[in-house]
C-alpha cells in the first residue's frame, strides 16, 4: 500500500509538471502572438491640427533656390501630392474646400513677388480661411561629399496661418518634419536606382506632412 501510495504521488507530480509545461507553452504562444502583432499590426494616430474642419485652405510649398536648380519639378510634385492627399481624406478632415494644386502653382508662377507678401495677403489672394505653408529646408539624395552612396533626407517646417484672424504672419500651428531613405546605411548606386530613392523619399515626406491634418493608421513598425 505504501508503494502504491508512492507511485500515486509520482503520478500526481508528473501530471502537475505536465500541466505546468502546457501552461508555459500557452504563455509562450500568447507572447509570440503579441510580438507578431506588435511587428505587423497598426495603431491609430490622431491629427495634430484639426482646424481645417469647416474651413477652406491652400497648400503652398516653398523650395530653396539651390534645390530648385537641381530639382526644378520638386515644388510642383510636392504641392500637388500634399493637396491631393488632403482632398482624398476630406471625409475625415471635413474642410469646406481646397484650392487645387495646379491653380496654386499657376498663381505663384504668375506672381513671382509672392515671396515678399505677408501670409495674410497670400491667403486672401487664394480666398481661403487657412494657409498651409511647407518650407522645405533641406533636400538631398546622397551622402554629403559622396555621390556614390544614397542617403536621402528631406526636412521642412510646416505651418498653418489663420487668414481669418487678421494677424498676417502668425502661425497657429507649426511642426518640424524630417524623413530619410534608404533605411540602411551604405546603399550604393549599384544597389538602388535614383528614381526609387527620390520617389520613396518624397512619398514619405508627403505622408508625414498630410498626416498632421487627419486621423489615420500607421504600422507599428513604421520606419519613418
């Protein structure tokens, strides 16, 4: 009887250990699923500026002359892309209207002295309530001093002027933006085309600017 009792105790211990092992496996599985979700999932990001609701706006992009000399179409691409992304998401933004990118560009090209105007006057010329200004501070595709290695970077100051307020040059919202591409260092011209670098870099920049103005989802492991 004592021997049977001993064997019974061992059996109970074995069952307990087996149950413990199964519990550890379940915990590990749940932990792995959580890690996988963290890597592949997404999260909601709220707008940093919500003052476009019920208002009209225009997007004006200014580019340094040195950059314009090497990228003469950059201002056009950015103006159109940012405006189009905002218009596409107007169901979330709720703006009353927007000046199309081509109309903004046509006006600026026909009035080269606009750079000396107050922001209030510029907004009044467009007939809008809000003026979104994107001042591109830096744009490059290569590592400084090394044309053979890609190190794309774009940085800008984004600001919003409340044209209705009558305070011409005061910003009601500002944000510094910087994006990079490629994500890995040391990528050479032999490994990646210039068009891939510039287009990806610009799309990241456009996303970061436009996302300031509406609620959206971003991947948890987003690289920019």
